[in-house]
C-alpha cells in the first residue's frame, strides 16, 4: 500500500528534513483526510522549527548568562555569556549537576520545596554577585 510513503514522510517530519510540500503531495494517496492531516503536521513541525531557530538565536546572542538544566538540575546547555562570565568551558559543564558546579548559588536560589513544585517549563533566576 502507501505505508512506505507515509512512513517516509513521518521520518522526514521528525528529522525536520522534509522538502517543500509540493514535492511530496503527489506521492500521498488520494485520501483528502490523510493529506489534510499530513499538511497540518507539516505546518506544526515547520512552525516549531522556526521557533527553535529563534530561541537558539536569542539564547546564543543574549548578554545575560543562561544555564539550561533538566528536571534533576543536570546542566544541558549554557550560553556564551555564561561561559564568558564563569570562565568554564562548555565541556566542563554539560551533564554536571548544578549544585556541584555552583553550590553556593544553587543552594541560595533553590527552595527545598521547589523540587516538588517544579514543572516542565519551570525556571529559576540566580542573581550573581557583582
């Protein structure tokens, strides 16, 4: 059937490598509902990809030091401003626990009950001493 075409489109969508819709539309079966859903998915992926590029530009060019951690406060990413301010190398930080790298700032910034309340899009602010 057309499952290999659909599978290929889904793989491309996941990887963000799908070419312009006009290049694959002719390969999609004549199922209006399926075409509509694929176009909707394509639009969502395209919009999110643009948003990710914008956020990456903000993250990279921000003069404010930024550390991104996972839910366990393991460092996932740091921006150039943080590297400049801290004099750490990125390779020294990625995967490290925030409490190990910046213990006094971590403990001053984190309320012990914060872990229980932390959500997926939660953030915290640490004011660095001048």
